[in-house]
């Protein structure tokens, strides 16, 4: 250990507590102290900045696991062109995509805790982004020429090199939680080799930055990835309140009074130690990014009172919750990470319904998410189904009460600003990181996503008892969003013209601010909801399809007639006064024609209009407390029935149908003309058609 007696006073005090530094670092500190001896009082800050070391975030276990993931996902940038051509020819012969790399299956890795898993995925993702930079750096320094024993360990070398490159090629400090048994000889040798070649590596990196005019290593990335990196650090932290455990009001009071945070009402005022209630989701809280570590390590998150999930993943399930009624069930087409189902499940205590989540085909994943749902407290309301949604039959009896389907189809995810957090929260397949880092706008990949999304949407439209469909993607491409919905909806309605209630596009059910309404980018064509990716949130698209019940009555009347063909129904002419009241026509000519040809059949619209008139009269009499007449005073005793025989037979009414049942039963007749059995079940017992004596006297006097 070098003594600090000869060093300057500015550095001497700083070194008094520096017992953990190596001899090389202490020598540097000594030289810096001698250099600034003359102005020691004003240079302590400069010395600290010069000697500042980047923190080490990874241990050797993380190195090895991240290298395994990187090896499975990396692109073959230096592949021999001749071998590449041969592989293309073989792929064409087999009928496979010649340009698509067959991604190796990522091995299952057992992590000690969530922190180690997050660190491993973060390191693998960062190495993937900088793959070309790292491989060029190793080639320019002829690293494998000097260390040929590491030629077969290129993935591990690149992974370790990235960490050293971000820490100025300094040796890694042993982490406190890193056990001694985890020291790996191979990893240690690679670390020592990189540290030994740090001068050449740093020089070549500086040359590359000068050529690219890059002030930081992040500016060596492609433009799209560079923008993502810039926005990622500024993204706020979103958490939704688990209302199974705590109310939104109580949670806000805890944050304000216990944690001394300030709540604001506008994102413009969202500063450090501030949070706000999201304007679109009533149970979603938005925290300033400076509070990320504080909230993530808080007891609220550990106790599952606050669930960390990006706003882009909360908008669609919140829309679903606004479409529910009592006893309604929900179908989720894709399992994802289970948090989407948990979000809807937190509302189900109010609606007393169930959430069926499909896609839990992997046994280990099924148990993992089941345990998470149990900890959140929604396992009573959320049920995982070990079946793919595409294999589900539309008439499955267990889904009789399902009224809403959430289609969260796997998409290109081109609108994500923080794919790592999305991967960790939503539990997506790790392999999607490769597509995101290599070419997020790959046309063939987008085409494949469109095929899957189209199949899911078409299958969801087949369920007859569904009331609404919510379609969601994380894509910024219109081909996956509004264009796909328009095309599928038009094809479905054209192919099923006889369906009772076709689907139609509906405006979003989420409350919008004045800025959202004025912004065409948020509300597209007054129907779709789309948030573009920004430093506030990941991008998200939502479309809502609901049953079109505007033409309900005409469909029901057509069904009553026994005809639901695809042909257009002629517009019904309004019935005359005589036809409405079944009177004899005033014209003798018409009277003669009716005698010879029989009574004129009323159209469906006329029959329904007649019923409406009778119901109005009943309503008026009910309000005035007038007695219900058993004989029509105009028609007399010969035609004392409410509806003539011809109208009864044409709308399939029973022969004992009478006017004297109560008003509610009369009103219930509307909408039930398609089923004779339903009408019979709603009829009251037959009453006597014999007129009352008092009414007979009144009619005689008239």
C-alpha cells in the first residue's frame, strides 16, 4: 500500500477512507494530488470526477447466463458468404424462408431471484444492440490472434467486453452478494485478457467514435435504437393500484403522508418526488423517473399493493372493464405475462365475473403465473386455461357468460420504447429481443404478425354471445392496426349478412382529455385510439368492435317471418288507418276486392306499428288508472279481439292471446317475436272474453 503522506492536502483527506482501492489506483490518486498541489482547495471536485469509477452491476454468473442468451440470439454478421449462399439454396429447396435466421431455442435458466434475472436479460439485450460495434472492435485489435484459446468463446468475450467498455476497461470489483464459489476460471481469464488489451481496445473505440462523430458510445447505434435509448431513461414509472388489497384513495394517502411525495394534476408539473393519477385510467399512478428505485424497492410493490406495468399495457384491459356488467365473463386470447388478466381481475370483485386467459400451454409457465396471480390476490377471478385460443370452440358451454374478448395478439412491437422492461413485466419470449435489435421493421416479420393477428380476430368474431371485442397491439404500422380491422370486419359482415347483430366500429370508452380530442394522432378517424411512442410511454393501439343493434327490430321481424336471406328487404310502407285498426275500407271498390281476394297481409313493419299503438294506449290508460276494455268499442262484439286472426297467425301468436294481460307483459313482447315458445311462456292465464255488464251498458248508450 502506497503511503499518502507525500500527496497533496486536497487528495490526502479524500484518500483517508480509501482503503479498498488497489495500488494502481492509489498511485493515480497520488499523481493527481501532486499535480493539483498548488491549488488544492479548489480542485477536490475535479479530482473526484477524474477518479470516478463506473459501478459494476454484474457478476460472473450473470456474465455466463447472458452469454448463453446472446449466443442463441445473435446475428451471423461475419458468416462466410459462400456458406451463406449454400444455406439459402438449401432453405429454398425445403420451402423455408431463405432470409430468416433459425433462432436457436434459448435454454431455460434458473435464476436465484428477480434481480439476477433482470440483470441477465439487460446485459444480453445490451450486448445484442452493440454486437457489430463489439465484433469490429475485437477484429481491429486482433484480439483472437493474441488469444486464440478464446476463439470458440466469442459470445462470452463480447458479453464481458461490453461491460468493460461501459466502465472504461477497469477491472471489475467483486460484488458483495457474489459468493466465492461462483468464480469461474474461464471468465476470469477473459477478464484479465481484456484488461491487458485495454489500451488498444480504448484507442480503437476512440477512432470509431471520431469517424462516426459520436460523443458517446450510444451514438454508434443505428438511428432507431439511438432514439429508443434517449427516451428510455426519461420514461416515467407506471403502477396500477391493486384494489383487491387497497383502494386508490388509501394508496394516495400513504404516498403523500408516509412517503412525503407530492401529487400533481398535470404531467407538466411532474418533477422529482412527484406523482399523479393518470388521466385515462382511474387506478393508474404515474411516478417521476427519479422515483423508480424508491418505488420498486418499496413495501407497496413487495406486498403487491402496487403492480408495476407500463401504461401501454393497461389501456386495453381498462377498456374491457368499462364494457362489463354484472355476472359478465371475459376472454383473453393471449396469456402474455399474466398481468393483463390480473388487471381485469382486480375489477371482478365488483362485477362478480371471471376472466379466462388462454395460452397457458407450458406447464412450468402455468405454475409460475398461477403463483403470481395468487400473490396478487386475483386467483379467485382469473382462470388460466391450458389451451390455445384458436382451438377454442365458439359454442363452448363453459364460456356461456363471456361477453367481452380481449385480443392482445403477438405483434411486431415496433412502438416499444423500453423493450427490456416490457419483456420483464409481460413475460414475453426472450427471442423477440433479437428481432427488435436487428431489424424492428422487417417486412417479412410484419407480414407474419399480420397473418396471426388476422386469424385471431376472425376467430373471435365467430362467438355468437360476445358483446364487444377489444383489439390491441404495440405496433405503429397501420397494416397491423386500423387497416387490418377494416379489412377483417368488412369480410366478416359481407360473408354473414344474415347474422342477427353484425359488428361495427365504436369510439373508445376511455375518458379522453381536451388535448387528446384535438390531437388526431391520439384518436384516429374518431374510432381508434393510438398513443405514439414517446418519452412518456410506449406506443399502443386500441380498436373497439361492438354489436350493431340499430337494426335489431328489423332483423327480429324478418326472423319472425321465417326469412333471413341476404336479399335486401323492401322498405315497408306505413299502414293506413283502416289497416292499423282492421276496419273495412271506405271505398266500395276496395271492399269488393277484399271479399274476392281475401284480407290484405300486413307487412312486418305494419304489424309492429300496430303493436306499438296498442302499447301506447295501454300506457296512457295505465297512467290515468282507466279500466282495460275487454271489447273494442269501434269493432264491436264480432271483432272484439285485440289482434285479428290474420295478424295473429302471421306473427305466430297463440290462439288464446288476449289484450287483458298487464302492461309489462305487453312490453316484453317487443324483441321476442322470433320465438313462439318465449311468447307463450310470458303470457298470463287466459281470461274470460265475456264483456262486463257495465261496459256493455256504456257501449249501448254510446
